[in-house]
C-alpha cells in the first residue's frame, strides 16, 4: 500500500483525530476569549446589559501542499430580560479540520445578583449538544480496500450540560466554569457513553487600569485544565482613544505567541488576532482570527423566553 506525501500526512492526522473524537475532548480554541465570553462561561450572558451578538472566524494555515486546514465559525448572542436578574444566551459553532467536523449549539441561562455599587455576580447554566462527523469517503486512497478506512462515515451526537460563575464590575472581571460536564468515550462508531468530568475547567480574570482619559491597560489571564494538563494564556491589551482602539499580545503555554488589534465605533467592534506557534514547521504554525460584534443598545422586553416580543 503506497501513499503520497499528502496522504501520509492525512493518514497520521486521521489516526490522531479519531482518537480525539472517540474521547470527545477537543473543543474550538479562541485567542480573543475576552470578547467571546459566552464560549467560556454561560454566566457571561447579559453582562453587556443590552442585546449583543458576535461572529467569529478562525483559520489555520497549513500551506498550499496540504488541504483541509482547520477552520472555526462561531455565532453567539446574549441579552438580559425584563427582570434584571435574568439573562439568556446562545452559542453555535462549526469546527472543521480535514475530513472531521464538529458542530455544537448551546443555550445559556444566567441568574445575576448585584453586589456593591457596580458589581454583579452571575450564576449560569447551559445545555446543548456536540455533533462529531468524520467522512472517510473524502480521502483519495491508492488502496480502496484499506481496512483502516473501511468505515466510510463516522458520526456521533452527544448532548451535554455546563455551568459557571462570573463576577464583573466596570473595570474588573473573573470567571470559573465547566462548559461541558460530560466526557464521551467510544470503542466504535456505533456505541459511546458519557461520564462526569471536570477536565475542561476554566479559570480566568482581567482588570482595566486607567492611565489617563485616553489610555488604559487591560491585563488578563486564562487557565484551562484539560486532559493533557494545564494550558495558560497571559494577555495584555492597551486601550487608546477612549477605548476606540485596542492593541494587545498574548503568550500561550503551548509555546504560541498572539498579536491582537481591535477597533470600536459606537456599537460596532471588529477584532483581529494572529497566532504564531513557535517550534513548529512553517506550514502549520500560523492562525488568523477575526471577530465582529454589535451591541444593539436595546433591552429585550420579556420576563421569560416565551414572552419575547
């Protein structure tokens, strides 16, 4: 059995990804996590105090010689209800890498309590699902009868739940969350089971330090506990011109450097991040991420989800 250079790379990738899918432990990664709070924590819902939506696209570069580079598409929206203690949110994502596709949708509910003059403590729950799909039929094989790829389509549907707590003021935020409480394992494409886990716990926080009216510094950090150990993000952004322009950099413990910039005008915000993984081949060491966010400056006149009008 003979493979071209690309097919060898793809075969190795397939073996690694099938193992990841069988454990259902890989999740989309974001560099601009401070602008995509609902992806980290359901308790983030409503924290902007208005109807807020965001779109995010992340694309990794594998070079022209290898097809199927990773790409992630995410939509999120959240808003407080007429009762200021309640808020709702929705997160939908589509994560694609070569022949593998992970799609998920989660609905968040947050209960918020005012603390002090400007602070709020929010408790969030979320429920939804992840759908994993592997389409081996897209692989061009020299040997169509290769037993490694005998199962042409692999698909699993996995419901899940998560929870978190989030505290924030006008210049500080901190959160602790477990976005998915269930970890699924599978021996084959037809049977899988879930068990309780805390291996994707996230702890994060940040603060805004005013230097003067037009210049602020915003350091933040994110610590994730995964099946492979701890993953740490250290980030520092500089906010200028009354928070209209933002420039920042991050270091990730996976030996990755990130550069970020953002621009805001009235209710609209656009952000960009560039990831560079150190010590990896040039063909697979960069990622681009762009985020669009809009605050509608309106309140949702409803006391529960069934009465939105």
